[in-house]
């Protein structure tokens, strides 16, 4: 049935039937929005929970140790910069997902982080 056909049928409804229809349509709409919101929250939570691959993090830590010991070569320094950018991208994506989820849930970002047990990462 097309939208025009539906509207013609609705036009012929009595006031009580029209009021009942509007209530039911609003319920269906709310259910659709809730399903969409749940799916979006799930996607955001998956993004928030993504971790830096262990091999990337391990190599990054090795290079930081060499940097701290002042034994880092130029090639390793370039690699460290590249790994830093990659890790930063993980962080940016995570913060963006956190911000979107906080907006959806209408809570402050720090409260959401507390609710999810997320702490700000330390800086080395």
C-alpha cells in the first residue's frame, strides 16, 4: 500500500480511531528509533573497546626504552614517530566514539568514562 493510499484510508477514520492510530504509529516509530540507537551504541562501544595491537604496543615500548636510554637510531626514531601517529589515531577514534556515545546517552564525557571504567591513559 502506498503512502497516498494510507493517507486516504486515514482520512476516513473516526476521531477515536485516528487518535488510536497516531498512538500506535508513535509507538512503532519509537521502537524503530530505539533499535537504531541500540545498534549505534553497540558499534560505538566496540570502537571504544578496541585495543592497540600487542605487537605494535610492544615495539612502541621497546623504542621508548631506547629513546630513554638515548640509544635510538635515526631509523628507529622515524619508526617511533610512525608508531606514535598510529597509536594517536587509535586514541582519536576512541575519544570520538566516546563523545558520540556521551551525546546519545546525554551524559558528560567524564561520567561516561567513569561508568565504563575508562581512565585517561598515562603519558610517557
